[in-house]
C-alpha cells in the first residue's frame, strides 16, 4: 500500500523524501473516454498525484436530489476507481466552495435563492455578494452537512488505508477569499453574535480583555459592557483605538474560520475518510491568516498557497518578475516556519485569459525559481482543460484554460515544459529532502 506523510522540510512518499507533484484534473470537465489517456500523459511528466474539485453545484442541482453516476461527468466513483487502478494519489476538493470559474463559486443556485439568510454581510450590514456565505450561519452549516453526508462516503471508500488512492482531502477552497475579495470580512450578526452574552464576538472580547475597563483603555472608548461593542465600520481606521478594534475583529474572524474548518474536518472524519486534511491559502500574503486553523487542527492539517503571476490584463505583471519571486519566497518560507513543507497547491500551468499569453519560457522560469526557493510540493493549475457541463461555468462553455493538455486533448507547447521540469526534479531528487 502506498503511503504519504510530511515534515516541515519534505514530503515522505513510501518511506523516502520525494516531491509531491500534483496536477489539477477535473473529471467533470474532461471527457470520460479520455480520462485514462490524460492521466498517463500526466504521469509521463513525473506527476504522482491528481487533484480535482467535486462541485456541489453539479451533484445536487435540486435540493436533496443527489446525482453521482447518472452522467459521465458526474461519475465521481468511476474516476476514483480509475485513479486507484492507475496507481496515482488523489487530492479531493469537495468544498463546499470550489470557485474554479463556476456559478455561485461552485455552490448550488437553490442554496442562495431559498436561504438568503446565509449570506455574509459587510460591516455596514449589506450582503458582501450574491454568493458569499457566512461560514458558521446555522442554515448554511445544515446544508453543507447534508452535502458532506452524500459525497464523503464515496470518497471514504477510496482512502489510502482502504486500498484506494485518496491521500488528501481539502476542506473548502481559498477560505476567506469569498469575503475579502468582495470587500470585507463577514459581519453576519447571527453568525457573529453581536450584542448577545453568548455570542461569538462577545465571548471573544471577554476572553481577550477580561474586563470592559481593559477593553475601553485599548479602544479609547466608553462601553458599559461587552455586549455593547460593535466592530468598526471602516477597514481603514484613524485613531489608535480604532486600529486596535479592527485588528481584534480580524483576529476574531480568523478564529471563526478555524472553528468552521474544524467542523468540516470532523464531518469528513465521521464519514470514514482516512486522509490528510489540506487547504490552499488564496495568495502568498494569506498564509498567516491560517495560524488559528493550524492551532485548531494540529498535525492533521497541511497548508499550501496559491502563486499566480498573471491571470489577465489587470494583473501587475505579465511574467514571473523579481517582485513575484520575492512574494513567492515570503510565502514558502512562512509555510516552513509554520511547520509545513513549502507547497504551492495552485501553481500556474495555464490561464482562463488568452492575453497575456502563458508561455513555456515563463512557466519554466516560475517553476525553477520555486525549486530554488525550497518548494517541496506543487499542484499545477490546471493540467488538463475541458468543457463546463450543464451550464455551470460563469464565462463560457469551454474550460480550455490554455492548459498543457487542451480542451480537445491536444498537447500545448507548455506540456513539454512540465516534462522538462519533471525530469529536472527526478534528476535532482536530493532537493526534495534539502533545507533550501
């Protein structure tokens, strides 16, 4: 039976230090008849793991009506069985969020249409977006639990310890991005419990300060009780007291994300899944947001980061510039200091935009600089393009993504870049165990 574990310096695969080389491969976008060929192509680049989202929007299009085998693009078990037969690790990403250019970020439309109370709110009380859920809102958790109860037993059958290939389970996706990238942290009053003695925010402040006098001194305020305190309404505070209040709310918010993460992992474990629990920080600067999650989950948790240098004309650079490399170094080193092997769980291999182009030369520069900075694990996003089924895409039907293997199965010039980089890692396997 294959095995995989890690230290802060390296991955250990079948008892030896090795690189984790994963590729994003969406069973629901790639034609079923071409799954095997494309997985073989990936293994020929040196890959040893396949990562895939499992879209809630696809498998529960109507509330309570789950589909996992009626269509080729929903044959999750068939895909996991094939990966087992082809002896390749799998990283399953069942959400609830997936993003991946899907409608409602991968959540079913009925969820927001029927239960508007789940929406995350900004500090002024308005919905952050039409698809940003408040993670700990009770109705949202109830619906997520139903989704997990349907999908997780299928995944559990293919855990490594049961002879399958599922080595990693990712809970949610790019946590906090669904709020932060739409303008604010979540301030849903029901979730956060503003003004309630037993509310999460009140309990957090009381535990942190002990007395209202101590809080008033820090905030330069005159509150009479902890239940009177509300978050600051601007993310760019003016006074020192306002800055402290904003900082405290951010730390409180990070703690609620850790609580949410533990709930998801507990549900996964209860379903019988025996795997490593992972997550991807949405950007290099977001790694530190997961300190509370690390403290909550302990050694069962592995964090990686996402390192894109360009996904469209609005980005600051077209290529992997020195500035991009500095940010990547910061991210990889912070992951190591947090106790994780330095990993990039979304390393660019394509882009949803045709311009600026993703070139073989730029990709190789990106990959080699990451190895020089000590990267031990990676997941190419994406390895194989495909087609959005059943209208789930937000842009168009095609999800070619300018990937090394295109939507129609043809090989792009960037495929040879992955082969070249894979050969380098194989020839220099000692780097997998080094402290670089």
